[in-house]
C-alpha cells in the first residue's frame, strides 16, 4: 500500500522538477518579454540589432518622438544565447517601439502625431485638460 504511493510521489516530484527546469531553460530571468503582450500597456517588446541582444519592454513613442514613416518592423525569431538558452520571439519590434495608441507616424517629418489634432501644432494635448479653476 505504501510502496505504490511512494512511487507515485516520486514520479510527481520528478515531473515537477523537470517542468521547472524546462521553464528556467526556456526563459532566463534577464529576458523581459517574448511578445508585446508581456509588456505593460503603453510599452512594447523590442530587440536590438547586435548579437545576444536582450529583449526589453520599452515605452511606446509619444507625440513628437521620432518614428519610422515606413511602418514599424516586427520580427518573429528565435534567439540563441551562449548559455544555450533559446528564446522564441513573436512580433517583437526592431529596436524601437512604434507610436503609442491613437498616434500615427507623420510621413514627412517622421515624428508621432495625433491624427485627431492634425490642424497645426497649436493645440497640444494637456492644454484642454484644465479640470478645476
Ligand atoms: C509572426 O507570428 C504571428 C503569430 O504566429 C503571425 O500572426 C505573424 O503573421 C508573424 N509575422 C511575421 C512577420 O512573420
């Protein structure tokens, strides 16, 4: 009666060890993100060009920030690190985040703009927000 139980406990314990080991191999601590959804809202997952670059959550670009008029580049790729870990990335941005929500990249000036405030630059966001007098 106790022997089969001990056997099951052993199997379960080995299984748990294997799962946590696999998870550690799969995702070292220094990896911040493997996709944009892992970053807090307003941030995106980026990867640098250099070898062994580490994916990081970065702030989405705000109004007036430089952006790519030809659209943001996203990558699906697998990174390999010297320690043998392999990290799969899904739709991660190349170096920089795109413009934030509701903003678009101005083709001519290559800066993020709010299309709803397209008429000149007189009305900056925040100006309209004067809650109490
Ligand atoms: C990357 O993968 C996602 C989900 O698997 C897919 O929807 C998307 O089209 C892929 N993008 C590229 C650039 O291959």
